[in-house]
């Protein structure tokens, strides 16, 4: 015999098998619903989830710290590499210029200053700069360009078109197409 809830009256069951089947069919099926966890179990489950989240947080924090340290090491390494490259460049330029300086010293030590010797020293300097990728330019007769020239003065000049470079105080220098030093010039007015 099945138990009925206390608030429902028990239905009489007769001895007839068909009536017993009908009574069983009318009875609500027993539900296999999961039992509600006890508060202690729920608390234990919540603590487990929190511990898992804390573990994940610690992993992400450690990853972020390692990434930050790696980036800082990379930044320092790049700074060292740039400094070393600059030093190598300066040393290379010095090696190119030293022979010209030696010849200039010899020319100045001689009793008779030889203009031809000084021209040779100057051409040796220019060749050393050229080997380093530095080229000089003389813009005399060209149109004034503030990207390439620095105007030192402006004068009216007969026969010269206004805005034209008529005299060069100092030649300009380029390296890899960029102006290293603009030419210092006088411009026609």
C-alpha cells in the first residue's frame, strides 16, 4: 500500500484489480527531484568556487608580472643595442677621418703651407664622409628651399632671379637622402 500525504484523505481501494490499477494511475508519480543541498554543502561548494577563482587570478597575475619583466628586459636590451650601434658608427667614422686628420697635421707642420696639400686633405675628408654615406651639396644657382637651405642674408643681385641662391657660406650635407646640415646661403632679392 502507498502512503498518501497527511492532508489528503486516503481513497478506499477495493479488491477489484481494475480499480486498483485505476487508483495507481490516478496517483501522482513520485518525483525524483534532486535533494536541495544543505547549507553546509552549499557553503563548501561556494568556497571551492572561490578558491578556483583565486587560483586563476594568481595565474593571471603571475603571467602579467612575467610579461612586464620580459618587456622591461627587452627595453633594456634594445637600449644597449642602440648604444652599441652608435658607438660602432662613431668608431667607423673616426677610422675613416683619422688619415685625413694626419695629413692635415703634416700639411700644417710644414714650413710652407701648400694650398694643393690642403685641397688634397679636404678631398680626403670629403671622400671619407662619402664612404660613410654622407654627401655634400652646393646649391649655388638653385632656387631657395627652406628644407635644404638656411638663408643667412638676402641681397638684391643684378642678373639673378629673386629667390635664387647666389652665394654659399657653408655647403650642406645629406645622409641617406635626409639633410644632415642645411647649406647656409645668401639669397637674391
